[in-house]
C-alpha cells in the first residue's frame, strides 16, 4: 500500500532524484517547492514527463505557514530538504537565510506536530554545524590535507560550533528537529550531510562544487579555486544517499530522534582540486585550467564523515566509489548538455 509522502524542496537536485525513486516505487508523492533555485523548473519538467499527474506539485514557500500547514496535512512521511544552501549567500543576506532555514523548518515541525498523522520527518542538515574544526590537527600532503587523529572521520559526538550565518541557521534547525523528537515525540531523523553529487545537480561556484567543476570543464567556463585546492571532502553519490533516507524511514523504531553523519566516509574522499582535476583530465583527455583565490570564511581544510553509526543502525554503506560516481555525473552532463 502506498504512503503519502511530502518532499519539501522536491524540485531540487536531491529532491527530484528522491521524488523519482519514490514515485517509481508507487508512493503518493507531493512536492512543495518555490522553484527559486536554478534548474528546478527543468527538474519539474523531467518529473512531469516521466510521471505526469502522478507527481503533484505545490508551488509555495516554507516561510509561509499556511502553505506549509496545507501541504503537511495528511502526510505520513516528510522529507524536509528545502533550504538556502550557500554559505556565501547567507553572508550577504543573513535574514533571508535565517527565515528559510530556521523559521521555515519550525513551520514544518509545527505543522507535523499538529497533524493527526504523526508523520515521520527526515531532515537534511549539514557538516557545517561542526564549524571550521580549527582544533583538529591536520597534516598537509602533496595533493591533500588529512586528519592526523581521526581515521574514521568526524562522529556525531563532535561538539557543535556554528560558523557563518548558514551554519547558524542550519544548526538551529538541526537542533529544533532533534528536540521535537525529545519534547513532543515526533519521529524525526537528522542527516548531517557531507558533499552529495550526481545527475540533475546544477552546481555553481557557491554550492554543488562537484557538478560545478564538471559542467564548467565540459563547457570551457572558467574555474576558480578558493584556497589551495588541497581541501578534502568525502563525497557521496545521490543513489547512496536516497538509499540511506529510505532505510531510515523503514527502520524508524531505531532511527527516531537520532542524528547521522552521512557522506562517502573515509573510503570516498578527494581533494577539491589537486586530485579532482585528475579525474576530469582523464575523462576529457586534457588538462583543466583553474584560477586560485583566497580562502573563503569557515572553509574546512578537511571534512570526512564518520559513517559507522549509519552502518550499524541501517546496515548501510556507500556502494558507488569516487571514480565511478564522477564518471556517471560526467556522462549525464554530456548527454544533457542542452540543459546548461
């Protein structure tokens, strides 16, 4: 029997991939999205072409309490993905960032709390809630940085240290979602995500760097590297993330009230340029030029997710390694160059 599922931000990169999987599996899915981000209208067209009226769309904003109440009513599962997603944008307009990420999430939580359906709520948080990690010893190598003392990466027990308006707004939302499980018994799950990448990602300089570098390299657009290009991230292919989402819902008796650091983990890391460009050069059969600029505020030299809790609770691990994932995204961009 199908479940009624709401996906806020369902026209975005992660959302559209999730919606596709859910509708394909026969679920009754509604998207709530204001279509403000570049590429969302193309993602809606793609979903409509695949599924027609099976995919319902509410064009609305999570800052609007009445719209949220209407969208949440009757839903059994809520994937809350809608957000302002760029640190740079949050610095330029911290009020808007707060209203979308913190107040918008509170609207979702209150609507869920007042709902008669006791919905499961999965929230996408960020590794930025851990701040710059300045106290952690980092080793500089030829092409990358690495943690000296954290071979498994950063665990959920790490203290919070919000850095940047984006970190503050997402961190506040993260803690509200967690506390609504404790105070009101709402069945919430928080995913503190590292870098997610894959098809239908219209990345730009401020967010979605894996797709941004691939798209720019193919189209011959300039690439600017902020910092020295040795920054390391664990990257996770979209299919692996969606599988984790669904496992969290399927195992809600275990996951309710829990927080999970989710990413590629220590086996799926890459430095943001000095190693990443080698994958691109191999695919394009040429070297990729780039310009370098100053470090951006709050940029972590290394972030790697300790994913052992998700492995234990969900019997989950990433299946798609870095080289395969980059090649799959590269092929999608080539095949869909008309979208860019």
